[in-house]
């Protein structure tokens, strides 16, 4: 039986032929699932030899709508991702999901809690789920998150959902990784007003109140709308009016409205030209992080001896850590 491939419904599929006759690259661009999974494994490795392939993935990406899904632990992000995927699939579009899980303290790999909660959509040939471990990265994303999103994009997935790990107030990298950012809040997780003020909620393009069948959900939605009217949350960099959508993913309530709102935001970005600003912010973050990785690699390997000498000098109080770093960078 032939391997299933992704069939995108988009009419804007990239037509540029690959610059390489690498069979893996060709198969990824054809949407072959095994090759897509293999390319993702290469993206997660740190080998320099894989950079040419990742460069090709980036060159063939740029068509998918990238949706970031974040919120505090217990807000129901994984259940929301599953419900969103099922509803998007009803429109005939394909969906890739990058599910960021906490790292195992033993193996360093993803704990795979998200994959378990999405078990009922794993058999859909129009859905591809990739679980990734944070491996100590801050900000709620794994190191290779956007490389993996590029691969899904290049392979023909129409919507790519990035579900962050759920680390709380510092989990804001997703705002520089997605075109549309959804922040999920659940009632009953503590002081509602303080939760609403948390920095992670200020990045939303769409606020979602999950578990809306609970009696305190209505008050959470009211509090969110009140904060929006006061101008206390929201990026302030867009003409988009941030909505609050109440949902119950378990009962499939409000999911139609949420998908409609996501699509409306996507059209808004295109119609107003704001999509270019989003893309620039995403690339800025990727370039800076890549530069940090390169510098770290040079310091810890090629410049290791010099680092050790500077540590010795700092221990002897001959140089402070800031100036030691400046000296280290001068020759890195």
C-alpha cells in the first residue's frame, strides 16, 4: 500500500522546485509522512550537516497559517488543540501540531502527555502531530520548534498549531513564533484577576475561556472583557480588537466560533498588511536565537581553554564576570 501524502486545499502551494535532488527533501515536499518525521528528527539534532536541509525547508515554507496556543497549566490547551484540529479538518484543511511537552528528567525526551490526549486524531492522514521536549529551553518552546513548523508548512499542511509547554507567566516566546496567538484561560485556577494580569495573557490575539460549562466561567469571561475595555491587556500594536471566546472543548461548544475567529484574524493580517510585521518579528527572534546558539557552541568548544582561564582569573578577583564575557566574545 502506497504511503499517504498530504493534500493541501490551498491554491498558493509553493511551486519553486527544490535546489537539491536530495530524495528526502523531495519526499518531504511531496508530503510523505515518514520522510516528514525523519526530517523533523534531523531538525532536532544539532549537527551542522543538517543546516542545508533546514535552509531548504525555510525556502519552501511561508504558506501555512501558524497558530500559537498557550496558557497556564490546567487550562485545557491539549484538549483545545484536539477540538480545533477536528473542526478545521471538517473544512478539508490539513493540520500539523507541534506539541511542546516538558522534558523527562531521566531521558531528556518529551513526556508525551499531549500525544496521549490527542490519541483520537492520530489516525487522521490529514493530521501530523510532533511532540517535542523543551530540554531546558525557557519561553515555552523547544529549540527546533520553528524548524519543525517550517517542515510541516513545506510538506503542505494548511494550519500549523504550536501548543506551548504551559510554564506560566514567562512563556511568551510564542508571540514571536506564530501569526495568531490564542491564550486559554480556565475558571477556578486561583485569583482570576491576578491570572488575567499575568504577562502571558498580554500577548493574545484571541482570548479563550475554556470549560465554559462550569458555573464560574461566565465571570472569567466578564473579567477578561473588562480588562480589554480598560486597555490593560493586548499588544497595542494592531488594529485588531482582541475578542474573548467561550468554549467547552469536551462538549464541542464554541469551537465553531473559535475557528471562525482564527480565520478572521488571518484575513485581517493579510488585508491590513500586518502579516509582514509578524513575519519580521518571527525572523528576528529566529536569527537572534540562532546567533546565540552559534556563539554558545564556539565558546563551549573552540574557546573552552580561554573560558577556563577567565574563570580562574574571576575566581582570583582579577576580572569581573561581565568583563570576562566581553573578553571571551572578542575572540569568539
